[in-house]
C-alpha cells in the first residue's frame, strides 16, 4: 500500500537539491582554509577549530533538536533552521575577527538539520521497495552540494576573495528557504498525531531506543569514521597543495573536487545494488574499496596528480557507505525513524568533528605523512567495523 501523500521521484529530487545547498555550507572552507587562516593571522592547527566545532555543533544540534521531528512539523523546524543559517552565513562573510567567524560557523553547524530531517520525511511518503532509491537520491543531492561547494569555493576565492564564497552561500540559502517553504507539507503523517511528550521524557526515550537498536549505533560509528577520513583527506589537501611544497591555487584544489562528480552517477545505482544485496554485505565490500583508495594517498609523495586515484575511489565508496548505514535505521517503525536518525547522525558527526581536528593538527605536526597514516588507520577501523556489523546481523534475516 502506498504511503499517504506519496512523493514523486521529481519531488524527491527537489528535496535532494535543497539538502545539497544546506550541506554545502560546511565544506566551503576546505579549499580556502589556508587563505582564511592567513587573513586572520592564525596557524594550521588553530584554523582547524572552524570545521571541527562546526561538526561537533552539528552533532549536538542533531541530538537535541532532531528528535522534535517525530512530534513537530518538519516544515516548521526546517524553515527555522534555514533562517538561522542564512544569518550565520552573512555574518561569516562580513566577520572582521576570527572569534566572530568561528562563532558564526559553529552556530551554522548547530542548525544544520535539514539534510537529516528529510530522509525520515521522505521515507514516510515512498513505497518500501523504493526506499533505497529515494535515500540514495537524497544522498546524491548531499554529495552534489559537497562537490559544488568545494569546486565553487576554490574558484570564487581565487578570483574574488574568500568572503565572496560566503556571500554567494547566503544567496543560495535564501533560495533554499523559498523552495522548502513552497514544497514541504505542514503536516507530517504520524509525527503530527503522536503524543506530545515532555522534552525530558522524549530524551529519555531516545536513550532507551539507543539501547534497543545497537545496529543503528554501530552504523553511525562506521559512517562517522568514514566521514572522518573524508575530512582528513580534504583538509589535508587544502593545506598541503596550497602550501610551500606545491604552491597551487585554491581554484585547482577546488577543481580536484570535480573528480567526485563520478559518485553522482554511481551512488543511486549502488543504492539499488544495496537494496538487493543487503546493507551489511554491501557496506563490507565498499569499506575494502575505500581502504584501497586511502592507502594510495602515499603515492602523492611522487606527484600531486596521484591524488586523483584516492579521491576517485573514496568518492565512489564513501557516499554509499552512508546510504547503507541509513538503511538500517529507515527500515524500522516509521514512528521512530527520525529519532533513530538522530542517534545515527549524532554519532557520525561527533566522530567527524574528531576527524576535522585530527586533520589540521596532524598536518601541523607531521605534514602529509601524518595525514596518510591517520586516514589509513581510520580506514582499517572501518573495514573491521563493517565486518563486525555483518557478523552481528541476525541469521536468516530477509532483505529487502
């Protein structure tokens, strides 16, 4: 039986576009991190607080605000969050001190809920057999946002200065606000008819859900480690390729992100593949592919062009590891999906924040060798964790 207010593929694609615009905000910093540090007169280790606190704040925002998505209109939450983010981006574009820039970036992260509200919103409005495809479409939108943010950021900063990047981002958020105000429904199915629990009781219930769904927690940890690898790679590249070793421009560093455009073609297809194979089995294979890509970072010592190999392999594997992780939460009871996604996303971004801090501090202390060693170690942990998740799934579990 089709869900009420079933969404068409075109409608899902529009929501994916908006999710991509919101997600992009966290990644503009990657190719321009060295330039921002120079303007504010700080070092590589200190500028790392910007992406690190953004990710940690995102995790805290998800944990404390996202559970409201099961009880409050998703439309109201989304429009509130995007409005605050729009103001934060404008502040970042105009900030004359590092402390104000850092504060605005942190607030921006705390209210980045839209990409994590939308999967549960969409899952209640598509056929069960189409869940993997719909989730992959949303993930593709997010990936497109990450791709275009880094490419556009590098080019804009090279020719217009890094403040131009955040000025354009402010305009894009205004467009996203209009799009979502038009497209999102005011009512949210079961979420609107759920009992109005007190906030404290809701948070205690979230703790009980965590204890009763360990596979969702493990999936969040796996994706968190995978995402930390992504941040290590790109923050390291932003510092290494524009530094004294290669002295390349931010436009070229941003241009390298175009290599990840391949996953715009592969993510949805691999999402359908995961529908048939099962998330745990598919994720284990993708983790091995990711490890091969990360290990090839060592070749960058020979020439910076070798970075294309690890970027390509990790860009194919990384987004689908996320898709398979989300599938473990979005196959559960629709009434608790937003809260399960809260647990998944909180763990993911807490570990990602660690990856951001690790990336810049490791580069400051050990250079590119430190980035290679740290990311390879994290990738090995991902392989081991996906194997554990595969072994822990109940015997004879049917999928899909």
